C-alpha cells in the first residue's frame, strides 16, 4: 500500500469526504423526521456492510479483513458510534450550519490527541489553532447568556468523540488497511446498535428508505475517503482541508430549510476555520544535531 506523504492526494480524498458528508447532513435531517437515531444508525451500518462488499472482495476478501489490533478497532468504532448518534440528534435541535460549525472543533481535539499519543509535533500554528477554536466555540455557544441550547452541547460532545475517533483512525492506518478499518467499524456498530434499534423499530416509508440508503452509502464511503487521506498526511493537516463544509452546509440549510445563521455563529465559525487554516502552515524542519 502506497503511504508516501502527499498533500494533493490527501486533498483529493478529503474532497470526497466533503461531498459525501454534505449529503449525509441533509439526509440525516430528513430521516430523523420519521425514525429514531438508533434505527438510522443500525440501518446505516448494516446497509453499509453490503455496499462495502465489492471493496472487500477487491482487497482480498474477508480473510484480508483480519486485524492484529482488535481492541483499538472496538474502542474506535464505539466512540465513533456514540459521536455519530449525538451528531444525528443535534441535527434535530439546531440549524445545520451550527451543527457543522461546532463539529469543526474536531481538529482541536485531534491535534491534542495526535500530539499526545501519536508523536505528531505541536507547532505554534497548531497551538494557535486550538486557542482560536476554543474561543470560537465559546462565541457560538455563549454560556454566559444562560441560554445554551442542549443541541449545541450535544454537537460539542460529538465533536470531541469524532476527534478521538480520528486520532485512533490515524493510529490504525499505520498497520491496518483502510477497508479493514471501515469494515470493523460497521460490524461493531451493527452489533452495538442492534437491540436499541429493534426495541424502537418503526417501518420506514419509501421516501425515508431513500434517505437511509443515501446515509448508508455516503456515510460508509466517506470514512473510506477519510482513511485514505490519513495515509498521505498527518491528521492535523488532513482535517483542516474540510473547512469548506461550514459555508456549504450553511448554504444548504438556507436553501432547503430557510435557516439563517446569527452573527455569533458566523463569527465563531470564522475563528474556528481561521485556526484550522493555520494548521496548514508548514512545520519548520527539526534541527539536526551535530554528528548525527
């Protein structure tokens, strides 16, 4: 598997992630009008497994899906599952643009975790990105007003979960194939959500089935795109490439649902994105010791 560092290749795969996640946001909003989030996640995972099967065959069949790191696979899948549940639930409580704006704190948590556990360097630009991101979140949520929307807090918790999940994915790409990572995520999440979904089951209408299929396809292959991008660049470089999702999702919310973003959300999102863009600054080369 080619793992040569390449920002253009990482950007190409992140463009796929961007497009697919935009569809997931709209499809998720529509599906939650009729179904509970546990059922949506269960259908997403089981249908996603079926859709992934051609890639499984292409990459050597189920025998090639064996993992040497089952515990990290399980932990990563469950953390992502909880974050995804929160993300879908937040879609029902606050505007699309606000959900995605808060979600963009994910690189903050990823940067901290990647530096702590994966050995990635914390540069002045990454520290600045973290500081700006935290200020941006405070502006969006505005805790001092005493009117914090629960959906904002759920979206923030989901962003933390996504950050942990992405840092763990970056670690897994060092030893596991991208298809195997997605495969185990779908298998574990299907098992984890089976009984809650069964208890709350409601037969979807034909229209909602279309949205579910869109969520399953885009949700599954967005993770493939993300995992491929992680092969070519550090996590703290890959994720900021996703910054266009904020204005694009806000525009979709405005066009489809007549949602408007207030000035606080726009300012907070701008600070978060500015911080993320600072992550694209090239790191200074490490000093070479004499005699090395």
